[in-house]
C-alpha cells in the first residue's frame, strides 16, 4: 500500500544511529555488479534486518546489507542484495530501500541486472544501456495513497533514465572498447522464462531486452526525484525462432564474465558523474 514518509523517517533514524554517512550515489548491486561491493572503501554495512521496514533478503546468492563507504572517492550507499517479485516480495518491499537511500541524500541511482536479448543485433555478454522501459507486466509500485512528501501523485515518465548518464556511459564504453547498445527494457515478473510467443510479443512491443527486475525500483526512484542510470548484461538471446533451453549455469557464467566490464563502467561513472 505505497510507502509513507513516516516509514521512511523511521528507517533513516535507525540508520543515522549507526552512521552519519552522506551518500551522493545509490547503487543497487544486481547481477553483474556483486564485485563492485568489494570495491567500497571504508565500508560500514548494516544488515537489512536491522532497518525497520526492510524485508529480509532471501536469495542465497545475495547478502542483504545496506553498505556505506566510498567508490572512486565519492560517498555511496549500496544495496548488497536486492528483492525480486518472484521471491514473493511485494512491490513495497522491493522498492522501500530506494526511498530510504534517497532520504539519506543520494541524488543519483545506478542499477544493474541480467537480461535476455530480444534485439537480434546483440551478443551474449554485451552491455545494454537502458534508455526506456515497459512496465506493463511489472505491476504498479505507486498504487495506494500518495504521500506528497515522497513525490507527486502522477509522476511523469518522460525520461526515467537520465540522458546525460547514458551519454557518459556510452563514452566510457567506447573508451574501454566495450560493445554496448541502448534501448528499451521490459520487465516481467518471472521466475519462469518466456514462451516463444511471449518473446515475439515483447519484441513487437518494441523491447530490446527482457528481465525480472529494475522497473519497480526505477518507477519509485523517479517518483522520489532520483536521477537514474540502468545497465544490463545480456546473458542469453531470446530469439523465438532460434530458442535454446535455458541453462542457468551458462547465464551465471556469462554474467560473471561480463562483471569486470560492468564494475569498471560503474567505477568510472561514479568518478565522473556531476553533482
Ligand atoms: N527473460 C527474463 N529474464 C531474463 C532472461 C529472459 O530471457 N534472461 C535473463 N533474465
């Protein structure tokens, strides 16, 4: 039932009893970015269980800490472990940390994920800069009473992903020699993969990549006034006429192989992003 500013205030108060950190950049360490958490200097981590309103992380592969410190010399707050709808979390739980990171002072949100490539021009392991999204299948995280202190009733979605950050990422990818393209990400609820017919529909709708996360957090981030950047690693190709059975080990291997690129891109972005 949508967040209230009182809930956010009590989470912030609990965090403030542990750290006086003033983060500028918030990061959701999704697939392909786990190692960035190890690059946080002067790190202080608060377990989600110690923060009122935070759900418990349920995935074995994710930790479940809110981490503070610096990357590239800039103060950051990072979610080490994110929540997915397919784990059984509702949209309030998935997106609450975004509210809290904003209330702590962060103005820029960086988020990563693994995605399937719907655009035939992509290769496994490529980076994909999210320029726009389709939320039709992802639910409505702002449904319920709107607390005006947290954001407007009808936030526009004219530029959910900041063009300045996309251009910065494109330049860095070019300098580093990383293949990347930009386009539209569509969020599905999962955990099942899509049928051939569904991949065809998603492509017809104009999507270039499909995944099971990110869009709920980004909707709330836009509502909260964050400047947002999203990046995917393309872990598998979802071409309906050449579809192969899913091999989760291969997806994890592709994501792991792309991790150094993703980490380098984000470290450089954090260094270069303006206030
Ligand atoms: N569909 C949904 N999510 C995904 C996929 C996919 O094909 N690949 C990686 N994450």
